[in-house]
C-alpha cells in the first residue's frame, strides 16, 4: 500500500516536470520564431 502511494506521488511529480518542460519548450519555440521573423523583416526593409 505504501508503495502505491509513493508511486502516485512520484508519478504526479514526474508528470508535472514533463508538463513544465513542454511548456517552456513551446514558449522558447515561439520566441525563436518571433526573432527569426524580426530578422527577416529587418533585412527586407533595408
């Protein structure tokens, strides 16, 4: 029974860690795309 409870907590913790990593990766991807768009806009205007 104790193993089941510990497993629940460990699984929940790992799930939260994976969700945070996916969220951060998504935001970083958006920022990279925004920077690339700004660079192409700068090149086109000059």
